[in-house]
C-alpha cells in the first residue's frame, strides 16, 4: 500500500501539499514543530494513491513517498 512520510522538523507549514493532494488526506497539525511551524500531517493513510504530487510540490523536501516497500526520494542531498 502506498503512503507518505512527512518530516515535521523540515516542514515549514506552507500548506502547498494540503492544496495539491487529490485525495485531500493531508492536513495541518495543531502541534508546533521545533522550528515553530504548524506542520503537515497525513490522515486516512489508506486512501493515499502514491501519486507523489505532495513530494513534488514540497519546497522543503519534507515528504517521502513510499510505494510497495520502495522509498522514492525526489531530491537526495
């Protein structure tokens, strides 16, 4: 089953991934990260399509996409 992993300490809370997700399963947390931002979080992971749009639009590269046990890193620093 595909899914995503969001690094809350790299997320700056821009909400681009929230608006880009075709399934609407990413929302903003009510908690604050160590950087002082509300971060993106995944809810209803079973509905994730693995389309990778969230990872593509994330300016902070805070999202990893997992599909069938494979991790897709769009930019590897």
